[in-house]
């Protein structure tokens, strides 16, 4: 059976039924993955994207292979999205734990801007990762988020890195709200990109500078790959 060139786990027939010439949303792609390709056309007519079960919980209930295939497909989808902050927002909206995990891996990229010996940012990320794994209660993440930004530094890149780390823990705490978790994960990506841009600009945050904006844009492209890779390293495997 012919498989889609980008989404290598999805039969072309299923992709045509659920996506075709329509917008290539994450929900549509995952719905295409979830159905039997021989029944894809009828499934789309009867249920559409919205009513076709395609949550991570659904894939986990099917099999371990189905769950891993879903993560691979999400990773592949992320790489097709031009705007990195949109990619992580949509992933977190789809699944708060996966989105938070991806945000944590992005935030880790900026820990290099935090002076040695200041562990609050790292602790906040570890707390959020613990929540993803199920070993930390989300209420603990609130206090970790608060601690991460308790003492702001004069260094702009460090400040952005600590904000990013704090937002990962806040995303875990606010995981019951799809909007809040998605927004916070998006802010993590934006903060980390700004940390890199600021560091490259003599540690001065200057959105009016073309060099600052160019460095932020380059960082966002790189961070999109970090998000895609994070989907593949998601630690919650049934």
C-alpha cells in the first residue's frame, strides 16, 4: 500500500480522505492515521475529523505501535509548520502533557544563559518534566514556577531563560486549561528565541534591531526541530 511521502505511517488513501486539498491540520493528519485505509472515505463522510477518535489516549488504547506512530506523525507534522510558535501551540492544545514536554526541551536550550549555581530555572523544568511522567503533582509546579523568576537578573538573556523555565512549570500547573497550557508553551518558545537573539546582540534586547530580529528568526527555525525531536523522546509510552 502506498504511504504518504511526509507522513510515513499514513497510507496515501487515508490522507486523501481526511486531508486531500483541505488544510493540513494536526487533527486531520492524526485522524487519517487512526482509520483503516480501506474504510477511510466512508469514515470521513460519517464522522469527519472531529468525531474520528485520534487522541493520544486512543492510540495508546490501540497498541504501543499505534502510540509510537502517532508521536512520529506529530513530529513530522511539526516540521511542516512554518511558524514555530504555532506548531507548539497546536501540539499543546492537542495534548497538554506532550506540549509541556516539548516546551521543557525547548527551555533546556536556554539554560546556557543561566549562571552556574542558579538552579531555580533547571528545577522548574525538572518539575514540569516530572509532572509529564506522572511523578510530580501539578501543584508543586506552581511553586517551582514562582521560584524560577524570584530573583530577576540584570542580564536580559538570563531573564528570558528563567522566564521560559518558569512557564514550563506554569504550563504543567495550568494543564486543565487547554488555552492556558498552549499559550504558556508558546511563550516558552518565544522567550528562548529572544534569549538567543539578545545574547547575540551584546545581551541587549532590541526588537527594533534588524540583527536581533534575524537572530530570533534563525533561533525559531532551529527550535522547531527541537520540538519535533522532543515528540520522539516523549517518556510516557504505554
